[in-house]
């Protein structure tokens, strides 16, 4: 359960069981009895065939796309960002801001339970890597130099995400997030 902006959202995950199968093109999530949702992914071989080279490099090989030359760094449309592999909801445009870095940046995740943070000791420094929980996709890093209210900057790779505009949320199976945007209009 997640409470944001006075709206209670429920998106139950059935324990730790995650089905590993081919996702549907629009939404790689499926409801089970009791309202729980499982997130699905493809095999590594299938991902090599379905993801673009940069999407594969970022999500499966912990790569980084170039700043200012990626799909969402300057996207100002209302909607949510989901994992490009599994479809699990990650971030909302309501928490997106221009960090000046050239990558999409957010103050907080939309669903904290879909985010895993790990120490990353590469590049001769320690950073906090951000991965999706269910697909284990590398998303980017989180830094403590962001704006209020969290002071955090989730600096993500566009290639790891798929944007779903507000007017497509219901059709793509993410209608439970519509109240966030309706309340933001008030």
C-alpha cells in the first residue's frame, strides 16, 4: 500500500513469487486472484531480440546512456514511467524535475516496493545504484543532492523505462494511478 497526495493506492505483490514469462506489449503485469499483481520478464535471449541495444546495455549490463541524448530527459508530459522489461511502475511525472544533468530525475519513486537500492563501488567511488525489484533492471543511481521535499535525486536512464501518458493509464492497466493526476489538477 502506498499513500501519496491523500490517495491510497494498493498494488499487492504476491509474496516473492514473480512469474518469468514473455510480457504483453502494453503492460507486462497481470492480476491474480485476490488482486495481487505479478510482473513478468523474458529470458535474456528474448530480451536481446526485443530490447534496443541501448535498452539491453543499460538494463542487463548496468550501462549508462548519454546525457541530453535520451528519450525522457526533457519530457514534460503527465504520466508514469515503468520498467521497460517488466512493466512495474517506477516513477511519476509529478515527482520529475530538471536537475540539469541531462537524465530524467525524480525526487522519489512512485512505488518504493518496486525499487531496490545497492551500493555501487565502481568508477573509484561509492554510489547508490537503483534497480527494479522484479526484473532486476539497472535503472540509474540516487544521490542526496535533490530538491525538497526529499532532498534526493533519482537520476535514471530513459532506456530503462517506458513512459505511459495519463490518457493511456487505464488502457494499459495502470488506472489505479489516475487519482494522483486528477488530484494534482485541483
